[in-house]
C-alpha cells in the first residue's frame, strides 16, 4: 500500500491494531518519524512498526519493524486512512445520494455517486465529479467545477472556481469572493464605497486541503491558483492573484498578500 521496504529479517506476521506518536506507541501500534527522535527512544521505544527514512533507519529499536520509505508522514497518513476509516471526512447527515432538502439547478451536472446533504444549493452549469460529498448548506455557484472524490464541508461557498480531484474544503471555506483590490482602478458608486468588477477565477489543483473558515479571493485580472497537494490552514486568507506552488504549506491565520507567488514546497 505504501511501497515501504522492511529492513533486515522482518517478521511480516505482526498485526497492527492502532497508531500513536513514536514516543507513546505501545506493542501493536504503528508510528513514524521524519526527523531524529528524542534521546533514549531507541532504548525505550515499544512500537510494533515505524515508518522512517533510509537515513534514520538505524534509530529504530531492534524490536520495532522498520518500514523504510522516502516520505514517512505521507505513508503513515495512508495507513491511517485504512486503519481508521470511520475518522475520514463524511456526511454529517450520515447519508448518501442527493438529499430532497438540497436545491440543484436543472442545468447542473452531477456524476454518479455524488452525495449532497440538506440545504445545499448548486447553481446552473455547475459540474461535480463522482465520489464527491457536498456538505449541508453549501453554496456552489454557477459554472463552478468540482472534481472527483472531493470533500466539500458544511457551509462552504464556492464561486468562479475550478476545483480538482481529491480536494478537501473544511467547513466555512470561502472560494472566489472579491477581495479588496489595489490592482484595479476605483469606480465611484453613488451611495456606497468604490467597487470594480473582478475578472479572474480561483483554481484549486488536485489533492489540496483548505482549513476551516479560510478564504481564497477571486483573481482581479488574473487567476488565484493553489498548486497540487498544498495545505492552507484554518482562518488563512489568500488574497487575489496569488499563486501558491505545489506542496506548499500556509499556516493558520496567515495572510498571503495580493500578487504573491509562493514557489513549490515553500511554507508561510
């Protein structure tokens, strides 16, 4: 499942019954580390098996099955999904299929095996791929495209957005709303503040995860782009025309200013 190589003369009959941090793992539990562990762990560690990079394999206790991989955290996550399927994102309504309480425009296109919870609104020409869950009270705007096997949590709003496969949007995410633009000229509007139309989109590539109540602003004149496998923390704000590279990490409550370009594998 993970492509791991077992170091030494491994006992492959071990049964894994749980997971834990490396310094708390007990017999029968799986763990991992991608950086040198605390001093003394090699003598005291009791885990049944441990994902570890080749460079750190010598730090695993003799009684622990050493599972050598290039990306221990990723492999641990894959194993965790298989061991604890009940903890995966799922419908809070504990249902499948299209709820009669959802409002779906007749011009929207949904593939088979899409779940739409009560209160969700899906606009005209929206497209949603197979295996995707649309949570309660979401609003999916006109022309929004959502790929396959996505989790769109409750109260998410998506407009002017193209969303790839295996994307996770936690509750309250706002995609495609207009930001306060410094890139567009002001146009006076009687009885209110200046406002100029936005022309860009939000493009979310495959495997992205966006935390609760984060906002990704619609591009002003260009698109706002979130690269594949990027992680955006809770309450973060990605302003208009930002490009976030592949595998980037943006911390909770961070603000990425308009027009910023984050290279691949960077962190904020």
